[in-house]
C-alpha cells in the first residue's frame, strides 16, 4: 500500500510502498476512504510531542472493512466504519467505569515479539496512535473503530473520529455544559468549531467564539456562536468579563498553548470551569493565580473529549443526517496523499478548518 512516512522530525513526508500484515484474531483491515489532516499530526511532525520513528501519521479517518480476524464480532467485511485513536481493551478499571478514552492497555497493540502490523520484521514501522491513517489501508484493533450507517458520506464521517468527537465530548462529557449556561471557546479551528456546534446542541444560552483571525467570525456563527471576539489586540479576557458581567460558566481552550489555558481560567465567573482540549506542547507550564481558586473555579483536562466513541459516533452520524451537526463547512479542501505538506503549511497559517485526504 501507499503511505506517507515520517522518518525524521520536521523533514518532508515521503510517499512510499509499505507492507501491511494480515488481521490477527481481534484485528480489522480497512480500506481507507478519507483522512482529515489534524493539528495533532502537526505537533508530532514538528516534534512538540515525541513519537518513535519511522511512522505513518494520521488518525482521523473513515473507510470500508476489507477483512477481519477470527474473533472479531463488532464489524464484518463491507461495513463502513469510523476509526478513533481511543482504542480500548474493555475490561480495565477505566473501561469498566465508563472512561474508555483513558484506557492505555497494551492489549490493543501487537506484542513486540509478534510480526509488526506495518512494515516487516527487518524494518518495522511504528503505528501512530493505534491507526496510522495517512495510508491506503489500516490494520487496527477492533476496538479502534465503529460501524456506521452506509448512507453517511465517508469524507465527512472521517471528521467524526477526532475533531468532532473531541469538541462534542469536551462539551458533553468533560465540561458537562447545561442548558442556558454561557460558554466561551478559544480557537476556531476544527475542534473549536465542533465545540461551538456541540454547545449549541447542549442548549448553551450564550456561545462566545474567540480567535485572532477576524475572518473566522462568519464560520463561527454558522456553527452556533452568538458572539465573536477578535483576540488579536490581546484584550479578549477583559472584554469577556465585561460583556458577561463577571465571566463565563465554561471556557473551552481549543488551541493548545499555556497562555490561552491561563486565559481560559481567568475569564471564568465564580464557580466556572475551564476545560483544556488543546495539546499544550511538552515543556510548557501553566501558571495561575492561587487566590482565584477561592472563587471555586475549576481547571480540567480533556483527552479526546472524554469520549465513548462506539456510542457517540453513530449518534453524531444521525445528527449530521438530520441537519443538526455541521460537517460540510469543516472541510476547507479535499487533497491527495501527496499534498499533506501543503495542508500542514495552510494549517500553520490558521486560515483553514480541515483539509481532508481522499483516496480513490
């Protein structure tokens, strides 16, 4: 199969032929239909987060099942599926208490003594986040994908596996936004826009979108924002506190910077909660004023929106098909596998929501 390989941090991805194994007992072989290019991929590409190399990046995808292992019961060949990096074992403390996004069981991966899923024994390829989706095929654990209805367009379905499930889950599960509450979302990229959409679905009374690019206002409002603040002047926190007369109930940080995490906490009203969704680079520290905790403010982390993707994603598909979830507007452009470098460059400029790789 063709795949985009990262061999060293910051170097261009190379399109190469890569060997892929046959499904083990609980594994699924998928023909990739579409993969979103996410900012998280860029973090690993640039070295903000470490990973073993060489690897095939990509983790936001959908496709069609080609073959399954002997013990797989959840999907079968021909099924349309969405993948999710929150692969889970199903029986650890986290899984049985309803927190599958926290599962780190090695059972969802092959043992080091086994034949690798990607590459061969002489030149194994690290599988990225259980998926490695910048490739024509994926070989994954069955608990890293979920079957969806076949009339759902797969290029839009791919977005559900990361951007949508993360934004939706952060609002629904991590922050637990209630009807009528005020929500501020910092960053109107793919995940931020999905959080805005989810806040609207949750019945938030006021949804304030914050971004340094003023041109994103129209898109943010289409996703459900009631207000927009251009943060380029550095006064976003003061304006939030003034316009809400004391701060917001929830602040969702969807960029991944220590400074914006600090801003999220500062803009809260008494008793408010800041939820950090963005991936703050390794080494950055968040500094808060200790006295603000006397106002009973809370700071929470969110890993992939604290999701329960086998249940959430089919529901989100239904939301989209019913016109309640906005996915079409998330796709800025559709590209080929060889155009990933262009997608990374556009993402760094902050002018697009999502590029989606489509496979013939």
